[in-house]
């Protein structure tokens, strides 16, 4: 695995407030981030990935059955992490949720931070992605992946320098047909500057896609980071079942949970 000098004070936000509507009735009583994959809650897979890359300060946004998530994870100290919680009285979406969680980030507007979709399991080299972000010096970097069904997810269009030129909604046709453009899908992990959040209203539901699109229109540099490792969006019963089968088949094998337990004084995440 690539290793970099990742700033140990870098923070991450895990988006965990959603209702998990497509996974009902499972999510009527269990929040989606606590659904088990190989006997470990979904959210723990993302936490251990962050910790493996030296990121131990995490903010988790909460709404639907959020008290269960907070009780399970606690302060995070037993995981070798520090976890804070951004509690949403009403669901705020990806934009509003990140904006509210901003209060837990450090004060400097220059401090980039990571954002994880809470329903994604991914094997990605975060250290390399972070170095790539700072090398390019863009406002944000979005993890992207190839997918034969990219239009179903909503495509990102990138030029030959991996700079994102367009963010398309689901099913939208290509916007740039005359330039050398590649179409990829967003993989659920991004690094962003707090400057991206400037125009998001506080306390209102919104999507993070809107400020992204405005920044692109204004000429801001936003880059894609190609990932080729395992990825699953655990958003439907079919994909959840497939992810569990993948775990049983040993495909989700990029972490030694026994080693993880040793590092945390016997706590097997």
C-alpha cells in the first residue's frame, strides 16, 4: 500500500444520517450504517480504512436512529479514534449535512477534509488520494471509478488531465461530445476545501452537487482520482446481499481484523 506523510490532524466526515428507505424493512429498526457485513457494521469498514491511513478524527452526522450509532461507536477511543457527532433535527441532505458538520472542523479555511458516503464499502488508497489532491491544488478531489452502467449512477466527465468538467445527473446524455472526455462514476469519497461550503445555507436541506456545479461553472479546479479496488454501494437489498456474499467469499480482504484487534488492545472492530 502506498504511504504518505498524511497530516494526522486531517479530519473526515462520514454521512450516516439517511433513512435507508430502499433497505426497508431492515432499516426500520437498524440504521443502515450499523447493518452487518461479515459481522461488523458497515460504518466500521470506513472507520478502519480511515485509521489505517492515519486519519483518526471523524465527524459522523446523525438523524435516522442516530442514537444507535452513537451508542455503538461512543467516543471512538476504543477504536483508537476520536469521533464527534453532528445531530440533525431534520434531515439535511449531503450539502446541508456537511455544512452543519463544518462546525466540528478546524477553523482554518485552508484545511481540506475527507467526506465518505455512509453506504459505501471501498478499498481505496486514501494516502495516495490525499497526496494527489494536494499535488493538483484543486478545490476538491472526487474518487471516481469505471462502470459499464455509469449513466445509471450519474456520470462525471473528465478531461485528459483528470480535471472534472461536468457533473451529470442520472440518465443525462454526454455534455461534451467534441473534446477528449472520459465518463466515470463518483465512488462515494471526496476531499474538499471548506471554501466549497461557503454558499450552502445553514440548517436547510440541500445536495452537495449544487455547490460543486457552481464551482465548476466559475472555473474552479476539481479533479477526479481513479480507484480500481473493490467498491459497493450498499443501498438496496440486492447490493447488500451481494456485498455480504463477497465478504463470505474473501473478496473484502484488504484488512487483517486480527491485526486490527492487536493495535487496539484486543478490540476486534
